[in-house]
C-alpha cells in the first residue's frame, strides 16, 4: 500500500482494490472465450470441446491437422487469397482518399466542414445491413455484384472514416507554420504537402491504413450481399463453415486471426509512440 496516498481511509483502500479487481474480472470475462479457442484449435478430434485426453495433457490428443487443412483445402486457400487482395486494395484506396479528405478538412478555410465530416463518417454510423442493402441495389445497375471491383469499392468506403479520424488526430498536432514556410520558399502546395506534411503525419496515415485493412479483413455483411462464390473471404468462409459443417479448421483460422490482430495492435502502438516522438521534436 506504499503507492497509495497517505490520506486514504480504509474505505478508499477497499474501493481502490475493489475497482482494480472488478477491472481484471471484466477483462478476464472478455478475454477467456478468445483464449479458449487457441488450445481447442489443436484438438485431434473433430470436436468443438475439450476431450479427455486434452484435459489430461496427453500429447496424442493434440495435433496441427486443422492448421495443415487451411493451406491444403482449396476453399480456404481461395478465401485467404481473396481476403488479402480485397483488403490491401481497399486499404490503399481508403488511405489515399481518407488522407486527402483529412488534409482538406483540417484547413481553417474549409466551408461546411461539419456537414462534410458527418457525410464522410456516415459509413461508421449507418447500420451495416442498410449500407449493404443499398450497395446491392446500386451495384445491380452497374453489374458490380459478384465482382472484385465491387467488393473493393465497398470495403474502401467502410475504411475511409477510420483513415479520416486517425489522420485528423495526427494533424491536430501539426504546426501549420511549416506548411507556410514551404510556400514562402517558392514550392508548390502539392510539393509542400508531399515533402513536409506527409512525412510528419505518416504514422497517422499508416495507422489509418491498418485500420482500413482490418475493417475489410473482418467484414462479412457486405460480402454476404455483394460477393459471388469466387469472392468468398475468410470471414465468409468461417460463417459458411459454422452454418453448413462444423469443422475445427474454423478454430485454427480464428487462432491465426488472433495472432494477426495482436501483431497489428503492436504495430499501431509503435506508430503511436513514434507519432508522439515526432510531435515532441516539433515542439
């Protein structure tokens, strides 16, 4: 209790440790279902439950057969390929459009800033089912249903708001005098943005691109409405596996996705710290 203030009464101390216990209990409640998936993905038997051998820690009860099936089953290979192709393409488009929009909205002379911001962030607010249904009826007029182009455009639209938010947050700490200094040296606005502004806000741009990629990679509702048999992504294949045939391969895929999510979170934390160091260097 040495780290607690000296004026704390017994009730303050009980409240402090009670709140800490409650926080850890809530965290355990949220994380336990995710953690359980990992050992279940190594089950030798085709079950979604712990076998007697697994509970006894028998090595024969554990296997990597379901992980091997991911990279040998054509359906999963197609889903992996589609997820990465659509995810990277959508993230690239969303990052470009979102960065341009954030830079424009950060300008003090931008008219109707709040209205435009609300319109650009609407994909985050409107229920996804409504967005998917609207896109489906719109896409039917242009024969984009069941095409890679249609899915990429739809996923990019979902990713743009995340890029706008992260880049705008980075721009709040940007010293605009650097921009005006570049203009005073005779450089064109585009060159100033490319050589001065973009390098300083790059951590926010990359973070926004990662959020856009994760949004696309995890999306299933739009895929259900807009994708054909050849555009199945990993979440769509997992959804089909749960409905049509229970297979522990889904658990193996989920474990790999957990690993990817942890790696992305670590990358975002690294970018956040780098952004803070850049801001400190500006000051």
